[in-house]
C-alpha cells in the first residue's frame, strides 16, 4: 500500500460487524488518521453490502442500512459546508 497520503480528502469509512473486510476498514481509517487526514469511522451491526442493499425496495433493507445512508448524507452536508 502506498504510504504517501498527500492530497487525499477527508473520509467517512464505514464497516460492518459481519464483513470479512471489517478489520481492514478500521485499520485504513487509523492509517489515514495517523497521516493527518480527517476521518470519520463508524462500524454498524450489519453485513457486507448492507448500505447498497438498503435502497428503497432493496432486497435486504435494514434499520442499520437506513441509519448508514442517513449518516452518509449528513457527512456530505457537513463536509460541503466546511
């Protein structure tokens, strides 16, 4: 993995408890934070793909997916207003 984080924008890293990539997502957020990149990290009690499956009428809509979607929208609003 590249160690040069210059120019990387702030990030919102989302992970899910039941996802084989959960630990990697957490470690990535920590690496960004260590490099001085503003990071919001949140883990949800859900499964891989829960956000994209949570769209209206999606096959696996969950409360966690709705929460994550709302968190993403709020993060974008907060970031754009900075």
